């Protein structure tokens, strides 16, 4: 899953696309480097990100989605949004194939019902609070058990509504401090009990550059190290800024794990 940010404030500055030409070139790059899914986001989910109105989020997304549908009509697109109405418009009017909701249906109570009506795959993420408050929500008695309980309840609710194509995202960086992120990664295989695809998104995140005392720009090597571990412990989808490097990682791991 290649990241297409049409936001002015995403934490990794090199991922921000502003003009129509930049968007076209970024989508072309994502596809040429081998990604299966383009994840388009119009609202930064970094900690303390500025609030964006639904109208502005939709304006940003519509520009990108029009370009994708015009220039890359066969591309599989996911929309990164926690708003049910934004998701509906993207699916109904722009042919988006997947909803990637970082809020686990908690910010917009209509999201689960909307996902059921739209009948598209839904990425269910773990989070506490929201992007503005999650840095203060890192309190757990037992991180792994609480995340498993969280997913159990929400998967049950989604299935009651008729959403059967569910992907789970542990939510690295969302209401988790440095040690909690690495504890979660170490125990990633625990989420295999749900027998659902697991999406891992750690690309250039704070858990890398804080540990290594670098910056997002210097976090590609750390991203590859974590993606390698994730693939070996249950990840089905990698959400990344750097598609070429992720595809090389996938190819090597597939060779290792299928070698006779």
C-alpha cells in the first residue's frame, strides 16, 4: 500500500503532494514501483495535526481521485478517512475500493454502518482518543490483551452489520509510546488469532526516529528493518512511503519463506 498524502502538514514532508502534476507523478511512481493499493489521505493523522473541515478534506481528496480515475483508471484505491460521509462520496462517486479508518469507527459513529452499506473492505485500526489527544492516551494495564479485546468487540460489531472483508491495523504510533510500539511489534503474531489480514504502517514513524535519534528523512533503513520483522510475524499489507524498498523487502522475504 503506497501512501499518497494530499495534505500540507503530514509529518514526513517529502510525502506531501500539492499540485496536480505532483499528484500524477506520485501515483505513477507508486504503481511503477509495484504497490497493489494507493492509500489517499486528505487529513493528516500526525499528533496534534490541525483540524480540517469535512469540506476541505473532500476538496483535497477529490482533486487526487479525479486524477487517478482519469490517468490511472485500473488503480486500486483506498481512502484514508475517519468520516463516514467522506468515505461514502469517495466510494460512490470516485470508485474507491477500500476504507482505511484510523479511528476504528470511534470519531464518526456512522462509519461502521456506512462501511456495511458500501460493501467494501474496511481497515479497522486500534487507537485511543483521536489525533489531537492520542499522545495522552498511552495508559494500559496490559497492552496486548487490551488491543485483542478491542479488536474482538469491534470485529463482532462489524460482522453483525454485514462487514465481512475486514483488515486489522494495530495502529503503531496511535496512543502508544515508544516502548509500547515495540512491545506491540514483538507480539504482532498474537493478532493472527483473528484470521484476518494484518496491515502494518510504521513507515518513517516516530518509533523509528525517536529510538535512533534521527529524523523522518533518515528513517528509511529503520522502516525496512521493522517491515522485515512484520512480514515474518504475520503482516499481510505494508503501508509505506517508499514502495520500491518495501517491494524489495517483500520479494526477499517471499524467497526465504518459500525456499525448499
